[in-house]
């Protein structure tokens, strides 16, 4: 039977007690995103990472003050995944006009929600992220508005602080978003037709990977 060592258990209890007492928790979300193995589509793309996306910060005051700086990590995730999805990838901080590539992706954060053991009565920290990814052709015409929903959780008993737990839950949510990007791109209404017209994909083909 697995048992937590007394000293580790005491540190966990202290961390949770601090959270319950209302101590502010600030997390600079950081983690690794391995390059996924997937079939590259024969199109070039520009990924637009706007300043607001790169600097995104969630701040929650109730029931306990928490802030999650997601911007750098979510930018890394989208660069890594989009780089594996397309034949060529450029990254810009604004929509190019005119675009030098076939497809433009503009991800934006729609909503972020978090939950702590205090709120759920469960020994887990949870993070939900909703994105809206605008897909444009090289002339700037909208091909699709692509919703991406992601979820991550971390059992609090596995970590020694609320900050570590929120970081790991956020990374799990971002990885979930990356998986949804790969599996859902060609299924998005408007995208499959656009790819088919270019001879880059057939609806009869299985979804990536």
C-alpha cells in the first residue's frame, strides 16, 4: 500500500492550508511540448501570435487569489503543433497583408476557468481553456472559426504546492489543446472543403495523425 512520508504529507497540508487561507498564488506556466508525429499537410501557413495572446494572464480573486500567466506556454504550444501540421510555417505578430503563405491561423483565448480543492471538495486542481482559432486564406477571407476546448487536472496529493499543481494542470490542458488541433483540423467545417479544392486533402482520408 502506497503511503506518503510524514514530512512530505506535512508540506502538502501546509500548501493547501495556505491556499485555503487566501494566500495569493501566481504561476508562470512552463512546461515541455514535444513535437507531435503527424502527417504534414502540403500547404504553407502563417501562425499569428498577437501580443495579447503572448501575454495572456488569468487573474481570479474569488474564492482565493490566483493568477496564471499562460501566454508564453500557449504560444510555444501553437508554434510546436502548427510546425508539425504544415509543410512550411511562418510566425508573425499580426495578420500579414497580403500573406506570403496559403493559410493564416489566428488563435485567441475565449475563456479560461480554474477549480481548486476548496471549490470542488476533490483533491484535484483543474484548468479549462477555450480557444477560438480564426482561419483565413491568403487574401484574408475567413475560411472558418475553429473552437478548441481543452482540459487538464492534477491530483493535489502528487505535488507540494498549489503553484506546482496549477502549472501541471495548465500544461495538461495545453497538451490537450494540441491533440485537439491535430485530430480536429480537417474535420472543421470549411477547412476540409478548402483543403479539397487545393488538392491537399480528401474527405475520404482519415483524420490526422
